[in-house]
């Protein structure tokens, strides 16, 4: 068991290296969010699965930690509230649900929509960015896949090169840690 613990600890260096490698886009994202929030805008995180849960977690920490109004920073997860605790299979593929959520939340020109997707290809996230851009909001995409297809609707992209997960197929380990650490730089 000690070997597994050591491996997990050693793998975390990839997260620190990934954050350093993305210093410039992280700074651009932080500046964008800070400027929009100072002008009365809102920040909306859109994600599916673990990425969506991390967006909700970050948003939920802003009122008690920084005394931010509860609606200033919001997390939206594919599949809605039930997806916070139980996987909603297929929800990540619903572009219509993302567009509907952008409209229901009232995203507008002075806001920021930050898409969180370890793969960078989640249809729910990409559709939210497309709709937000159409409405004139600033758009940011945070991924852990520098080899993802282009996302022309993201004005700022942060592609954290965290490398493969130690558990094949998982995006909850290094990618989750990097995504959470990245949001700390944006707030």
C-alpha cells in the first residue's frame, strides 16, 4: 500500500508543472474574471461529472470565504442537481440543456462563462461556451488535454498538461486537482 501512496504523491508533481506551464493563460483568465466581476458581472462554471462538481464546489465556497453574493459565481452541472451526487449518463452530451441553462441563468455581455472539461470535448460545455459567446459574454475553457480539438468559442483556453492518470480512464485524480487549483488562480 505504501507504494501506491508514494505513486499518488509523485504523480501530483504533474499538477504543479502543468500550472507553471500555463502561467500566461491562467493570468489572462484571472484578469478577465476579475475585471468582469469588478464591473458587476457574474462568473458561471459549466461542467459535467467531476468537472461540474468542482465548479459547484468552487462557487459554493465564494460566499462564506470571500463574502461574495451567492449569485455572483455559479456552478452548472450537466444533468442538474441530481448529477451532483449520482452520475446522469448521457447528460454531458446534451447541447440543448447547456443552451437552456445559459438562457435560464441570464448570462449576458458583462459575464464570464468558464467551461470545465478534462477532455476539452464535452458537448455540454462546448455548447455553453458557444451560446455565451453569442450573447457577448467572455468565454474561458479549462482542460487537461493540450491535444484536444480547437474550441473557437473560447476566447481564453487553459490546457493543463497533467499527463495520464494513474488509474486508466479516470479524470478525477490529477485532472481534478489541476482544475481545482486553476480555479484558485481565477478567483
